[in-house]
């Protein structure tokens, strides 16, 4: 599975941005797709995720009510980010999870930079 993110950029506080993640390869194996982010000097953290087979999405408390996650019928995952804050500045990564029995495989994109100025 290959994941390629796009849509990052430099925006001002209060602006909106939409990130995209195009998945290719054996995407049928994925059980869930997620967005993570990593700010300078900090650990990578979960932002939002959704199961590929249907079900509710989950969000980090810090983005609830501002970010939405969606997936089209092909192989693209989106992260709609509204009311952006400077603390949302980070590299955003697309993640795909495949569970094969008791083994969990994680796939990562290369990341896309989001910078929010105050």
C-alpha cells in the first residue's frame, strides 16, 4: 500500500484547509485509515481516523468540532480542517492500518506541511 498526501500549505489562523491522501496498491487490505500529525520537537499524534468498512470516525479532543474526515468511493481520504489555530501547525501524515490475524501493519505517507500563522 502506498499513500500520498497533498493539500498542505501556509494559512492564517481561522482559515480552512483540506488535505487529501491517495491510496494505491492493495488498499482492500486496509481496515482503517487515519490522519496523524507531528509538530517540531513533539511526538507524532493521532488526529482523526475512520474504519474502511463503515463505522464512526474518531477525533482527537484538540480537533473535535473543527476537523472532519471523509473517504470517497475510490481510494482517497480527506481531512477538512476549519478554524485553524497556530497550534495546528505540523506535518500531517496519512496512515493505513491492516490487521492480518494478530499482526498489525501500518503504512505511512511522506507527510504534508501545514503552517498556521497567528
